[in-house]
C-alpha cells in the first residue's frame, strides 16, 4: 500500500532523528507514506566522542556517522540527505535556509518534525529549528526564487529533547509507536557512536507509553507494554471536530 502523504524530519545531527522521531518515521513508512530526513550535520564534533578518543580523523568520523545514519534511516524506511553544515556550532546562514527551502519545495511535506526552539544544553538544536521554520515560511512565498510551487502550511511538531524540563517542552501529543518500536530500537542500534542513548530512549518510550494509556482511558484497551513518543505542536490545529 502506498500513500501520497510525506513526512519531513529536519535533524541537527546524524542521530537526532532516530532517538526522537524514529517511531513516527517508522509508522509513516509502514502506512506507505514517504519519509524524508535532512541532517544538517553529522554530529562529528560534538556527538562522536568515542571516535575521537579512538584517534579517528574528522573526515573518518564524518564517514562513520554518515554510514550509521544511513543504516538507521534504512531500518526506518526513510530517505536521508546530509547537508554537512558542521556542528558545535551549527551556524545559521542564508545559504542553509535556502537549501531547506528547496527541500520543502521538492518534498511538499504534509507534516514537519524538528527540534524545540529552546535547548540550553545544545545550541545546534534550536538553530536547526529556527532554520527549519524560516525555510517553511519562505517556501510558502510565491515570490521566493526556488524551484517548485509555493508550499501550503504543513503542521510542525517539535520532538522531545534530551532534557525536556529545561527546554520548555510539554508533551502535548502522545504518539503510540508500539507496532513499530522494534524497528526504532534496531535503528538506534545502528548508532554505536552513541550507544549510551539506546536504553535511555527505550526507557523514555516506556514512560511515554504509560502516559499515553492514562490519557487515552480504559476504553481503548491499550496493552501494558504500550510505548510512545511525545511531541509539541507549534501552530494551531485546524479541524471541524474536537477530539
């Protein structure tokens, strides 16, 4: 089964999309939807400590992280593109925003996932979010010079940061990823450079699953092993039915 819907995920580093949105990506592709991940950097400087300690060069580390992220994306059924913009810091620029505008115009996403706008522990994350949002607005402008038609208004969801309480993150949307969690776990295990994250995000999925069951109520009959991901919505939901 295929679908015309497309999910776009804009990730600061090569591993972010897996930890924070792997379940959403796997759900989308399991429904026959297209999922496109854009990694602004490989996380080569700030998120590859194991490789640096092993004496690897910068270019070797980039190659390692690229291969890991490609394997993870394949496990989730997603396409992946790397902009190689550098990390620590990820520097915002007009050129990067323009490249993202062109991604938006090409992909024409129905949904966009990216980082929160606040993260005192990692400035690369809000930098990625700001560029993702600016590019979305520019891609809507009929007069912006880029291939493709002006974009509509795809909803934007912020995925959960590593330190949610410090990043003004509230779990407004709880996504049941139980049917695809095995795929998310396998994708996480494609990233040995950050092996310490595997169990952290497995445990987080279990906690969000508990909250999901509690908020869904008993009538849905969700199992005790339900797992989830949490998201915040940036723009208002447009609907004719409250649910």
